[in-house]
């Protein structure tokens, strides 16, 4: 117990000092030192061991560290030291090892459920100017279960306690509990996250995540106690003061965010086709009525939505119903109380035999594309970007950018995602920096201006390009 709170060097000195007299104590001390060093090396070897997923894919810790570094930048975190990043990577890797290994099936189910809600959550986060990675919070909180309950009494996608839910405008009572309403609960969660982010982002965005778990009052007291208020990179200095549960919650959130960002990299099946659509049914209609409107059987609807097996009607308002593309389109036309969500992300591959439905889906997309003159493009704001520069780059007006993205002013933040209503058919492409490359050579090779590359990638110092680095650019 005494040696537990010492560093390795202090432990060795504490063992050697009493062994100055006599040969036997010295031999014993040397033996103990060898055991300590061996245990240290074995721990390091275990931490550097690659993750083998349930599908047999190997993921190396260096790759996780690089992806984590990119995620922290997207969240708006300042530069972390190598030691701090390595320490955080070890915690995140432990959760990834569990999610992709022994909990693979549960994680896959969570991803499939999340495919219903993520487009809606992303839209609301973007409107509020919050980082897109916050969409991982319902995965860490409830595994995307709209009706999840905790032992403490929290409920819903975002795991609201009754008092907090009422504070943010949700009705909680015997006959109604809006915490299970995905859309209303997300509205309340976005308001709360916006409040927390405004309070803690100057110190660290990760403290916003910690405060969602432990409460803003408790985290504010910890920040004051640690003495790092308004300091950059504050999370690593506050970490040792955080409650044990919260110290685990933040890396769990980061692991979930990494998986949601690219599920296929972590061994989860993903298809580029979207044979199914999700309808947000605003009223708790009966399944029999929905079956009549969609020309599907009640049995088929329950097969596509297994959580409805015990229900005769939708269990909550603003329920997200999974339907084949044509049935979803039909219901969208017949009911004024629905909103037709077209997922922005690739859908999880629910069914490998859905090629016919996928073909119908493409036909519907082709028809709807004819009715729209402009195409929507998603652009992530980089450091140093401004609204005028983005408008000029995509040849759109500032007014249209503000209107489409519901902006009240010209103020934008790094990591924010903007919808670009451009008439040009542009696609986002990626280039890997090669040894000996510089921005001039790359720009000439790709046929784009140097200013374009610097603006899109937030490059402030062109001399700091490194081989293997990904540069993005837009081209027609």
C-alpha cells in the first residue's frame, strides 16, 4: 500500500536504502527491482499490442492515436503533448478493444439503432454550432435506446433525470414522459450542451463531456480547485481531480465517436447503398394504420422495427420508423405529420438481400434530384476560415449561407459544419502527401489554387506538411 502512490524511481530507492547493510538484503532488493522493471515492460507491451476485432481485423495503437488526435482537433481542442496524448490513447484503446471485441454484437446493434437518430441529431447540433462528434453521446449514454432506463432514474436517449428534464422543458409525469421522445429530448440535450460548452470550452471541450456526466456545478468546483481555469489544454490538468466514473466516461465517449466516424475501419459492416429510410412520425399512430398507409403488413413493419414486437401502436411521439424506401416515400406523401429523414451518413448494412429495394431507392433519389436545381454540400469550418471566404470559394452569397444554416450573424467556429447550397456539381477529394511534396507541387498536380488547399485544410504553416498527411480539396 505504501509503494502504490510512488513513482518507479521512488519505489526502487525506497527498496535499496534499507539494503545498504548485508549481502542478503541487497540480493533481495535487486530481485525486486528486476520484477518491477519486468512488470513495467509487460504493461507497456500489453498497451502497444494491436487490437484484434471480432471480425479478425488488426488495428494498431499508432493508428488510433492519429485518429484520436484528429478528433481532438475537430472538437476544437488545442495541441496536446505527446505524453498526454499517449495516456489518453491508452484509455480510449481499452474501450475500443471492448467495443470491437467481446461487446461487438452489442455495439453493432447500437450502430443500427443510431442510424435512425443520427441525421436528426447532426442537424440539430449543426444548427446550434456544436461539434458533430457530440452525436456519440447517446451511444455512450444509452446505446441509442429511446426507452433506456438507468438504476438512478435517468431515461431516454440522452439519459435525463426528471429534475433536469423539467428544467429544459420536458414533461415528466405519470401519463407522459417526453424523455423517451427522441426529437424533444434531443432539443433539450442540445440546449444543455450549448450551455455547458459556453461555460467550459475555453478550458477544454472535453470538460463539456465530463460536465454532462458529473454535473456542471461539480466540474466547475474541480476546475477552480485545480487552478487551470481558462487555461488551454485544461482537461489533462483536471483529470486527476475528476470522479472515477467521469474519468472513464470521457474516453468511452471518444471511443464511441471514433467508431461512429468510420465504422468500417473498426470492422463493422457498412454499405454505401441506403435501401431503407427513416420516417419521424410525430404522433403515436397505430401500427395497423401505418400498415394501411404504406401497403405493408404489420408483421413486416415489426420485422423492420423489432422493438415494436410488443406494441400495437408507436410507443412515443416523434418516433423514428424504419421502412423500405418506397413505403417511406408513400407515407411521407400521405401523412402531414411526418418528416422524411434522409440520412447524411452511410447506413449500417441491415440486410444483404435488399438490392431490389436499393434500386427503387436510387430511382426515387433520381426523381427528387430533378426537382432541385442546387445540390447541398457539407463543409467543415477550419481555423482561420471566415464566412466571406467560404462563400467566395464555393461561389455562393453570404446571405444564402446564413439562410440555409440558420445563422444570426457572420460568426462561425472551427469544427462547425455548414451546408453549402451550390449549383456546381462538386465532390470532396483527398490527397496523401508524398515525401518531398510542398503545397505548390500538390496544387499544380491537383489543378487547384494553393489558397484553396490552405483554406480547406486550415494550413497556416505550409512548411509543416508531413508524408502521409491527408489534404482535402473540392473539384467539379
